[in-house]
């Protein structure tokens, strides 16, 4: 029986008279990758902010391990084990990898007013945690801005796992990356899953979703229009559903008619 870590039940988020999300019901199980797919304007950003504690649902229930929660801030969500890696990664490019890894969670030694940063311990932990995720770090002192986009995403994922994330929300982690770097990120998504983390992979790329996903939810104009498990999903269905089905068929017909001229 699946262990449901996070669940939304008929969640709605409105801003005055504007309804950004409506009727969102999602189940996220431990040690799985749940993909939420949608094109631009589908409502993904609002959903991410609701999941991460930035927004409170206007209606519906938000459950973590079967208990209803009411987050007032992203810190509340983080304390409940829900970590979000946004597209901008919230890293400081000129700061070292280990400083970025521990930013806001620095390890100190000493007592009372005589405390200082335990730099060696933080460097060692950074290297060990990244190695556990399959990243052989050259030098934890190097600025994180010298890493590739895929490697920076990997550091952000490893950081979330190290600090006790039960749920890892990834906001379009491959959107600005090339083929090889996207592959690196997808590998670390699966590594997080293997460590028992419930991963929510939010993307507009059905090909990337299909490579790692166990369950797929299709979002369109703020509503869930379709859901499917890996056992009954294929890449063509995902692409067609995400593009709006009939809209995609109509567009394909129009393109073919233009090409024939």
C-alpha cells in the first residue's frame, strides 16, 4: 500500500474575483516522482506557491502525512519537511559551494559568546552529501557560479535531502538546460526518489516528465484536466493531453496545410 506523504483535496486559490487554481486534488507518495505538467499560464506557479507555503488555499484541504496543515510561510512548510527548489535556485554565485549548501543552517562550535563556524565539518558534509547523490565534487571552496546549471540544480537537491526534506518540489528544473545538463538533473531526481523522498516535478516538458515520473497530473487554465499512472501512460498521450488534445490536432492540421502549399 502506498504511503501518501502529501495530499491536496479539492484545493482552490483565488485572488479577489480571479480564480488561479480550482478543484486541485493531488496525491504524492513517498519514494515516487509525481509530475505536474502544464503549459505557460496553466496555473503551475500558483500551485507551487500553495504547496510551498507562500499562498494559503482559499478552499479545500492540504494534508501532510494525513494531517491537515495551514502554513503561514515557506518556513512552516520547510519545518514540515517540504522543500522547494525554485528556478532561480536562491544561490549566491560568488559564494563557495559549501557556504551555499549551509546558508541559513551554519554549523558552529564553541560555547556561549565564543562560537565560530565549523568550516571543516561543513566542507566535509557538503562533499559527503554530494557524493552520496553521485556528485564527485572537485573543490567545495569553488564558487557555486562556476558550476553548470545541472550541477547547481544537483547541489540544491542534495541540500534539501540533507536537511530532512520528506517532499521535494522542483520548479521547472530542466527548463533552461541543454540535453546533457537536463539528463544530469533527471538522474538526481531519481537519486532523491531512491532515498525515499517524495518528489514533485513541475514541468512543461512531457519528455522529461515521462523519463522519471510515476504519476502524472495535467494542469490547464488552473484546473486538473487529466491524471494517469505510469502503467497506463505513454509519451504521445502526455503530449496530446498537455497541448489540449483537439487544439493540438487543429494546429497540426493547419501546419500540414501550410506545408503543402
